[in-house]
């Protein structure tokens, strides 16, 4: 995925060293209960719309922006799904720790379409017919299943 100008500028200063980066994502459901997924442009795997929170941007705004940019779907937020961190080392050696906030959303408009860069394919899937998904994606789907459940977070370290 192309890096934001903010991350590109930071990488010029720190090289491949660990960066803490803020991210936001969404689990979007339609009126039939299907979940919006996209096949990612960077690794070809199916996942949820998500991306970087830009400086000055609120997480909720970033999540809705990413949903629309990557999938063409207009969504609205129903509740906070959760917050957590994960580390990634990219093939080019960049080391990132993401602090990610995700939301339970519902589709309210737009037409599903890939952007051809960050998303190669977009589709709606019933929960019992999901393609293979990573552990973090499955966690985000599970933590947003209940419309009124509290937000998920990992328990504090002992």
C-alpha cells in the first residue's frame, strides 16, 4: 500500500526503525447482515477496510474515509468495536507498531468497487461464508457482531 506523505516524511528521518502509527478500520455490515471485505493490493489477502489516521483527523473520520476510498461504500458508525496494537515488518524492512481503532458500521450508500490500488476486489460476505481471513480480521468481526456489546481491548498486562 502506498504510504501517506506523513509516513514517507517520517521514514526519511528514521529509516526502517520502529514507528508507532495510528490506524482506523471498520467492520461494515449491510441490511442483510453481510460483511464488506476487500482483497488487499499489497498481499492479495481478504481483509477489512482500514488505514492511517492522518494528522489532525479523528479516528471515526479516518475509518469512514478509508471505507469509501477503498471500497466505494458510504458507511455510518454504529459503535466503537475495539482498540489494540500489532507489529508488522514489511518486505522492505520497515518496522511498524500500529495502534488501531475499529468501528462497527453499517452501509448507507455507494456502490462496492475496488480502487485498483489498495483494493483489488470488493465483496459482501455472509458471516458463515467468509473467505480465509487473518486472526486480527476475525477478531474485529467477532468484536462487532453484537450491536450493543462494549468495545474490545486486550486486558492490561499483569
